C-alpha cells in the first residue's frame, strides 16, 4: 500500500485493521474528496461539508461487522446528539485542515464540551478498544449538537398537527355545545313553570321545548311562531233560541234556502238535548 493515500500525506492510524474491501472503498472516497477540494477555487458551502459527513457515515455503517474498525480509521463516530471526533484521522480522510473542519462543525451548531458518563459508555460500546486504551481515548473530542437531518425532522414534526390532539379538540367542542344546550334546556323548563303534578302534561311540554330549543341554540335558527288558536267554546249553560240557530246556519252552512230548515231542526234538537243533559 502506497504511503501517499492522500495529498495530505501519510497513512491513517489503524489502517491494518481494515479488510481489503474497506481499504478500497476508503481510498475511493478519500480520492473523490480531495479532487473536489482541488477543483473548488472558493470556499465550499456548508451543504458540501454535510454531504461528505453523510458519505462517511454510510461508509462506516455499510456493514455491522468491523464497524468499530472503520470508525477508528475515519476518525468520526455518530453518537446520540453528538459527534466523536479524532481530528487527525478525519483531517486525513477529508483533505481539509483542522481549523476548516472545526469551523464547519461550529457552523452546524456543534460545540466542544467535556464528555459525560453516558457519552463515554456510548463511545466504548461502539469502539471497545477505547475502553482500555486511555491514550487513544484522549485523541477523541466530543462535539454536542444535532445532525442536520435530525434538525429538519424535528422542525417538520413541530409543524405537523397531532391527530389525537385534533380529535380531542373536536370532542371538547362537541361536549361544550351539548353542555350549553342542556343548560339552556333546563333553564327553559324551569321558566315555563311546568306542573310536576301532571306527568303527561310535563312530558308533552318538555318535548315541545326540545324541538324548539335545539335548532335555536345549535344552528341559531329562530323557532317558527305558530298562530294562536281560538279557544273551544264551552257548553252553553242556557237553552239556545231558534233565532240563534238560524243565524249560525246562515253564517256557517252555505246551502240552498230550501234545505236550511233541515239544519235548523237538526242543530236545535241536538243543542237542546245537550243542554238538558
């Protein structure tokens, strides 16, 4: 293997850990990175740096076997809301200087802070070699922050309404409408002063109130005002004269004059019988 793997010079540490396929893929990726940097006359956009990190991540995760070996050679491990960086190894692979890499990481929001116990456990789980090699572990620094993909995912989730919350909101609105309707119905029943000693009358009046109240409260439709009906005349307390019968027949029974005497006799006889009873 040539000692000029990259224009930066030198072979990365732990190179011997990689198998032939991993070595070939590492060389192909590194060569492409270096060629892109050589063609770029101006400073690269941050999106280019992010895409290179994704390429390295895909290379590390290409196979579960020997994953920890590729992490050691590449000099980067993707942790939970953090990155583990071995700047010397990562510099060789990306073909960029230390300050350029650190500046790009800061631009993405990653901040270097002391490692926590949880991070140490995650690091040693990914790379068991670092558990007993404290000298090698000191070469790694922790940069806390969310990967751009995770930031975008969180932003999208915040703007997507929760279906359960929408259902609960609709349920609460419906419940409030029903409560308002019930309260208004109870008040209306109380103001109507229903006679509780007559259950049949109460039931009839309650049904009428419900029919009139529901559209008014829920749909804001005014109830139809029915015309007042004339009260039914009470039974006569004294006999009705023949003249009154004749007047009633003339007003309410429009028929030929020759037939009216039949109505006179019939109505007068009927009323007389009812009066006597």
